[in-house]
C-alpha cells in the first residue's frame, strides 16, 4: 500500500459511503479548483446528497468566518471613535454637553432631512433620546422605518440626543438629567411658534427623559417611553427573573468592585451580558446558527445589527452605582425618594403633558409590570389621575421582545408611525388612563390614500394595569429585605475591601480587564488584528466564486436543522430550570421572616405606600373643584360644542381617532381656537361634565340660545359621533336627547364627506387635522 494512501476505515463496510472520501471532499470543498472525483470506489458521492451537503457546509464555514472577521473589524472601527453612531440620518451638533457648567458626554443634534423631505418649523418638534445601556447611540434612527424616519416623513423637525463612548470625568447620572434641560430649552427657543416637543425615550433613556420633564414640565409636549422600566421590583412569578439578580449577587457591592477594578469606570459589556444571559439559546447558539445556515442572505442584516450591538461604551462608576442603588435595587423613583442636586423631588406626577408608554408582553427586560407599575405606585384610582389633570396612554404589543420595540422595522411601520401621527391628538385627550388600540385600516381607506392603521383610545382602569402582574405584599417585603442586605454589603465593601482594590487597580490592569472581557474578545479575536485571520478574506472570495449552495430539501440539511432545534430546546430547558431555581432561591432567602426580622422588617410595617400629596396640593384640588362647579352655566357656543361632544362620546368608553379628527375639524372651522386654548377648553369641560354630569348637560341649553346655532351644534356633534362610519346605539340615544333638550331635530344620516381632514391654518400655525 502506498504511503500516501489512507488506511481503510474499520467502518467501511457499515456505511453506504467511504468516510475517507467524505473527509477528502470536505477538505477539497474549500477550494474553487475542486476536483469532482472523491476517490476510488466513490465516484457517485459528489452527486449524492452527502457530497453536496459537505461542500456547502464547508463553504458556509468559510463565509461565516469571514462575516465574523468583518464584524470584528467594524467593532474595532466603531469603538475607536468616541462619537461613533449607527444613525442612518445626517445630523449636525447644536449643543455639546462638554460645554455645560457640569460637563456631560451627551450632545444635542439636529437631524438633517434627506433630499426630497421637507419639514415645517411650526410643527411640533420630535426629540429622540437614545439609551445608554451598554452600546453606543443611534438605535432610534437605526433604520429608515424608525422613530426618526416616521417623524421626518410627517414633516416634523427632528432632534437627537446622543452620547460619546467615554463619560466626562466626574460625570454623574443627575448631571446628565439636569444637563439635558439645556437641550430642551434650546429646542424651545428654536421653535417658539410650535407646540412643545414630543420627546421619545427608549429603554434607559425613557425614565431619564421623564426625569428631565419632572424638572421642567413646561418644555415638554407628550412624552413617550418605549420599553422603559420605572417600577423595578414588579413582575410575574415564573416570567421575569432579571429582577432577582441584585439579590442573588448580594446587592450592589459587586457593581462597585467592577468599577473600582476598571479605574473608576464601568464596562458596558456587563450590561449586555446580562441581556444575553436571559436567552442563552439565542446567545450561545441560535443567533450564530441562523446566520451560518443562511450565510448567503443574512450577512448584511447581521453586520448591520452587530455594528450597534458591539459598539461597547463605558460609564463612570458613580453613574451606574446610582442607578443600581436608587432604582434597580432601591426602587426609589416612584416612591418620590430621589432628589435633584438642589433638593427637588423627582415626582412623575409633576409631568403636566401626556405620558405615553409603549410596552410589550414579549419584553423580558422591561416587562409590563415594570413599565406600567408606576401608575399603581402613584395613583389610587383613575379619578386620582384625573384630579391631577394627567393623561396617560399605553400601547401594548403582544409579542415583540425588548430590542424589537425600538429596532424592528415592523414596529416602526406600525406603533411608531401611529404614535407619531397621533401625538397632537393625544395632547388634547381629556385627563385619564387610556389604551391605544391599533388595528389595520379598511382596504377602502388605504386605497383612498389614508393611513394603513386605524386607532382608538379606550378608557382603562387601574385593574386593567394590575391584570398584567403585580407583586404581593410578601413579594415587596422580600425585595425590601434584598435592598437592606445590599446596603449592608455595600457598606462592608467600602469599609474593608475598597481601599485595597483601588490600590491594586492600576491603569494597566483596568485596560487589560476591558480588553480581555469575554464579550469584547468574541469580536476582537476574529478581526484582522489577529494574524490567524489574515488569509480568511482571500479564501472567502475564492469560496464565493465557487459557491455551491445545497438545496433545502437535502436530507442532511433536514438533519442539521433538527439537531439545531434540539440544541435550542436543551438550552431553553436549562434556562427554565435556572430561572425557577433563581426565583425559588430568592424568595427562600429574602422571604424568610427570620432574615426580615433581623433586618428590621416586620409584618406590621408597610413596605409600599402611595406617596402623600402635600397640604398645598390638596387645597389646590379643592379650590379647582369648587371653581369648576361654579362654571357649569358659564360660556357660549365653544363650551357647549365641546361639552356636548364629550357627553355623546363618553357612552362608548372609547374615542375613535376619526371622532377626534372630526371634533378637531369642527374646532378649526367653527371656533378658531389655538391649540393651547382648545386643550384648556377640552379639559375644563371634561371636569365640569365629570363633576356635575346632568346639570352640565342641561346647562347646554343656556349656553346656546339661538335656534340656528343650536341646530348647527347638534349637527356637528352628530358628525363627530358618526365620523367612524355610524352611530353606536348609545350615541344615537344621547344625540336625540341633546336635540330634544335644545328643541331642534336630530339628523338621521350624517354625510361622512362633510368632515374635512385637510390641514387648516390656525393662529399662525399649519396644524394637522389630528390635533
């Protein structure tokens, strides 16, 4: 036997192919000069399913390796530029946070409209604030179909608040919040004729932006928070394991240790690893397998996302420590226990403009109990919300995950589009709690050039929020115990270990820890900086030229997908077991009455109470109630029209967007009120109707005495009620009662074409009909 002839395989007679020939085919498949024959006695294997599969798999390995190489190079390029961003829109910096009295690494930029897109400076500006949660900025304008893209498409001026990869020396979280007041002041100065800005805060930027609005509510129009937690202890047993992390790690001392080892800076990759760890099947297998198995088509999408995902940033140790201690473990935001540097209490009830919450049942990072739980933390019922004059709107997606809330093109084409389109309408809603329900528009409406979606605002109660999940008293007491343990452990660390750690943490050690972080290595090891990767680019080019993709019906592809599914299922099973163990351990330890008693907690102590109103606020409420009751019979046609419309619409416990547009068109046509005047009118008449419903309805006859105006009022109200196509039975009854009260006839058929939705100039502004 020749020396270069492979030894016969002991399994040669047990297999329908030559294993040595199969290995030779695998090796030769890497070369474009592949020689068809596999070897003596195996001439048919190349044309068989195994040969085709082995060639395809080998080529996919090379192409996938090249994708990892390009990903590593791109990550190196992004992290080498402090101001790198994945924004797809041109922008110019207007205000740099470095120039503030207390410098911050944030900046305010104006989005430059793409060619062919015109914006109206008199329209409400839209401000997108990007989250600083491990990656760099730009995710809010990551794609054309995004929050920024939708706002530009409707002619609104758009601004972007982003940040650099490195924090300013000494920068704190409160510096960032208070510094951003300057940004919103600048925007208000640039658009004096427009309504206040519509602010959008994604993820971590959500509660951060709301805190800015708490300090200066007059600078803000509606505020939208997308996937942003504000009630940090809340969740559902068996579903939301991330909230237990702080307790199982013994509190926030570990955060301080990591920052100290990093020379006072915290590596954002640890935050990303927390996210990845929630779904190990996707992290360790699924994401890579999906790209490898579809390497011919998935490369661009993969690299596009990884450009942002791998753009790792740093935070100052004091910044992340504040967030962990005060929010995630302390849960102090909705208890009104967080104060600004000058002593002001951050109270969400101080935000006077509507708050819009976009959340999803599929979000395991910021689940609905955490994004909506603050409503239950601050208000005892919906009447309490109304008494504060507050409007809260939430929009619930049933399935998308955390990232998809502000990354997905489908979300951008649906929820983002609708929320931007309806922002001015939301600003005029009467106080209360609403759910925005979005449904596909009729085929006729779309063909006529109308929007692809049709929305309505349905009245909700606090029980609807509780239905998404709420801690029991025992749950809250366990989290309170975890907070006390965290405070003790953190104090012990700072007293006994921190001095030694800081002495050991040289700049060289900090740099090494950053560079050799496992997540950073998963990028850098595959970049061209690694000498072992030098030949990959050329080899990938050769493979691309000789590419032989296998058919999806190949049985070995079927087997490959089957085993991939098994790996995913195994990792999912391990995750479920781990999460159950984490939850059971947390409550076994921190739910122990013995530990709670040792920490000063007891059954009689209330862990969570509604923040009390000040005597001044209670007195103000009483004065406003007396004032509204005294104004029941005051006013004229404007007041009567709005009061009558709200009266008729209240029967359905929902406001269809068509009805809202019709009411607005009536406002523009008949009353010529400015937007602020109309908002005040709607809210005042809503309160009067709420306090003295029957008396207020009967008083409409005293507000409008002219027979012609009475008929015009009833016709207009009927048009508002039927703007969505037809009366509901309850609406017809109330319109007929209103007509009887005024001594005029109720229209039986209202022409929908009479409702004009074209923009009408009002008070020097060109406002859309959805205002």
